[in-house]
C-alpha cells in the first residue's frame, strides 16, 4: 500500500484519554484510508509484531471506534469470526479534509 500525502489531525482535535499511540493510529488511518488491525500494528511498531502488539492495537482501535473517531467494517471470516477494517468516521473526516485543502492552497 502507498500512503497519500502526509496528513495529521488538527491541533484542536480532542481525544478522550488521548495519547501518542492513539494519535499515531489516527494519522496512519488518514494516510492509508483504511487499515486492518494487523497492518496497523506493523506500521505502528515498525517491526514484526507479536501477539501482544496485535492485541494492544486491536484494543486501541476498539476504543477509538467506541469514542466515535473510527468506523468499523466487518468483512467476515470463513470460520465465523470477525475480520474488521477501520477507517475514519464522519466526525473526524471533515477536519482531515479541511486540513488537506488548507495545505493544498499553500
């Protein structure tokens, strides 16, 4: 996958219990449009991931989804399990688009 030009959240964006990992995950999803948890963990860690890494990223993505920053699509799985893909929600998307339009005007 190739990312789009660098985007980040506007400085005024408030994250409940925000931390650098959550902000970085939102930036990664803004760059790649949507990500699976495994892909997000690999990009976040910059190395091969362990089960602990994958679990931590799944939990963080779940929290961001619960708080309304991400939308989640269940692609399903042949074995009946869940296979999620995460993207930015409508709450965050206008802020990212506004940021992108401002950077293009420069």
